[in-house]
C-alpha cells in the first residue's frame, strides 16, 4: 500500500471544518489534567483513564450483548473478513446511553449535533478490525452521501469496556503504537492534521482477540450536524 501525501487530500475533504474541530478539541484537552497526550509527532491522540466506571462498563456490555444479532454474519464487512467483530448501534434513546454520549461530548467539547450515534462492538476470539482510517475516502460511492450528511469524520472517541485475556490491542500501524485494552479508558484522536487535511497516519486496527472477549464503544464526530 502506498502512503498518500497531504497533497492527495484537497479541500473537498472538509479541511476548514476539520481544522476548526481539531483546534477546539486541542485547546479543550490541553486544559484537562486527566487527558494524557500520547507522544507522537504524527497523530494527535489522547488517553483518558477512568472515563467510565466498572459498573458503567458492565452495563454497556449488557446493552451490546442485547443488540447482537447472528444475522450480522451477512454484513458485507463481516463476510469480507475486514471487520469480523459484531457491531451495532446501542439504543441512542436509552437514558444510560445518552448519559455516556453526553459525557463524551462534554469531555471533547464538540457540538453534540456533530456526533454520530454510539456504536458498540464485541470481538470474540479470532475476530478483528483490520487496518483502516476512520475518515471517508474521496472517490468512494458513499462520499457524496456522507459529505452531505455531516461532512468528514473529525474526531474518534473510543472506550474500552473490559480486560481482554489475550490479543485485541488497538494498534496505530503506521506509527508503531500498540495500546492494550484497559476497562474504562477512552482513546480520542484527531483524524486530521492540525491544518485540517485528513491524516493517513491515523491508520489503526483492532487486532484479533486471542482469548476472552473485547467490548468497546466508538463515537465518531463530523464537521457539522450529522444525519
Ligand atoms: O477495536 C479497536 O480497537 C478499533 C476499533 C475501530 O477502529 C473503530 O471502531 O473505528
Ligand atoms: Fe476505526
């Protein structure tokens, strides 16, 4: 795979919106002593410990289990082996889900309307999410649709809900960073460079779970009102 350079991403990738969100989150997290900036010159990535309590993690895992449907095996992502975890939206109207969702909005201080619905994911042994970028790629079939429905993905917030017996790390494959799941820990990263161009170095993967299971929630933010 060839690494794209900044010039491959013109302003139609939502540069000004991405810069705006990136600037504001940077300022917000710099003022938060609980936000640890993971050292990297390439990716703006933060870890926030104790973002959810053990009880909240347990409750969220129950909700993820409750939405898991075996029919997911027919998903395109699943059958291609690219993303073999179960994934699905937890009920956005559930008061508990709303509470967690607002807590993420508040921590990052991104306009709540920019946030997509929280997604739950569950990986069983052998399941993984292969290396990808969270942003939408220009030239794809979904590009026009997504650009008209909230714009590019700016920030990703992801929370580990449990301890994984073996495997299941989140690896930033281009910058050689491997993060072990720790319950209640949130990772948040800017999918763009500070200047607002999509950042290919944010390439990441959910590595195969080898033993036990792995539960996470993910919330992606756009550059304007989502939906
Ligand atoms: O499971 C992981 O560690 C990565 C998940 C992920 O990349 C995503 O939800 O976008
Ligand atoms: Fe991702």
